[in-house]
């Protein structure tokens, strides 16, 4: 099933060229199902590129997904035209005041990781957003600095500045192959890493129910599940395009930053060579698993999101039919 995005969103042309199914409002209302409502709180400076990266992943699942673009209310990014923000984004305050709820929320990273959390200009609103998710979002995935910020807010876990940027494509281990989020994952896989800070295992509280799902010998913690807060903390950039690390490398070189060539990325460590993407399949798998788990557990009545519910009985397919109004057999109905 396709993703529903605005007709003129710049990401649309890229997604259609790549074969990702997209649809407009008229086509969406003809389908007798409730689409998954997923919001993207985009804290990255290059809004268009980040929109495309995440729309590509959430648009590749067999479900209809409606993506809502969110931004911080009183923060205007420097690298995105205001016309783009006005056309395609809603502020958090608009959504919160309207009492809207979402099946899923993605909170991106941001280029502020060397600042203390409280020094970030929009920290107060971001902490309000974290708290708001607990009553208005069924499940949230936080990325890179966004993951560090959420983990600090809910559990007081600090971040530590690294002596050198963790930069490259690193091998990771699947620690919990039976987790619904890692269904189908290899035991060993590669994920792009690009950060100046880290969260350390020793700082994780032992009584908070946090479960480490992925880690790397070289890059450390990668993915943590926080079931109590219905959150996933992804510290690395599994959503990155093939050329994202190259663009970051050459940007820093042009700025005179003392930056190393990203590890395990360019063939023969030649920054002029074209890198190969070795993480794309696992990126799609992670987001597909996340959305599938969301679909299986979110209430059909979206107003009930955030309410405390009992564990769902029956099989996943049976429960999906109850929650999404399908009475047909799984092979021929609207449910995936």
C-alpha cells in the first residue's frame, strides 16, 4: 500500500522515480481502511532530504500511511525556505492544541549534540513533545540526537563527547532476534554512524525495562526499546542515503574541520570513489517491522490512543481484523 503525502512535496518526485507508491487524497478515501497516521518531527537542517529519507522507508510497507510533517513552533531553520515550511509543515503547537493523535511519530536527530541538552533553544518545547507522546502517540522512534534527548528526558541518561567523531559504516550485532522489531534481521549487519557523542551501557538504569536490541563493538549502543514509554531509541542513521556520509565528509572538509574519512564506506578509502549501500535492506526491514507492530497494536478508534489497554489476545491477524474493521480473510481483505 502507498504513502499519502502532499501532491507538491519535493520528496514525491524522488519517491515515484524510485518506485515507491504514493497517492493523493482522492485515491486514499476510496480505500475502506484507516491509514496509519505517522508524524515526522523534522529537526534536521536539510528538511527536504530528511523528508525523502523517511518517506521512502515508511512508504515501502504494505499499509496505507498518512505522513504529517511537524516542526518546532518557535524555531525557524536557516537552510529551508519559509515557503516550504508554510506549505508542508504544521507546528507542534497547532497539532497539540487540536488534540490530534498519531499511530507513530519519528523524531529526527539535530546538529546540536555538542551542546548540553538544556542549552538547545527549543529544549523546553521538545521535552513537552516527549511528554505529549505518552497520551497522543501509540509508538515513537527517536533517531540519533533525538534518541539521546528522549533517553535523557525519561531516564536521566547522559551523553558523552567522543574524542573523535564516530563516522562511517560499522558492523552491528542482533542481540534480540526474537524482538518483533528485528524480525528477519541478520545476526550481523552494517549501519551508518555519524555522531560526536555516545550513550554508554553503564549509564542505563537497570530497573527501567530498557532492552538493548542492537550494538556494535566499534560504535557502541545502537537501538534500545523502552516498552514502558512505547519508544525506540536509534542512535545511528539507518535511514541515510547512499551518499549522505560522503556529503557530510566533503562539507566538513570545505569548512576546514579536522575530519577523518568515514570508516568502511568509500571503496579503498578513496573519497572520490562511489560508495556502496550495505544497509538499505535492513533499514526497510526495521521500519517495516515497526509499522507492522504499530498496526497490530494500535486501536482502530484513533481517539483511544494513549489509553492503557490490556495485552491483545488472539493471533496478530485476528487482532488486526478487530482493530481495523476487516471481516475478510487475511489473504483477501484490506488488512495486510
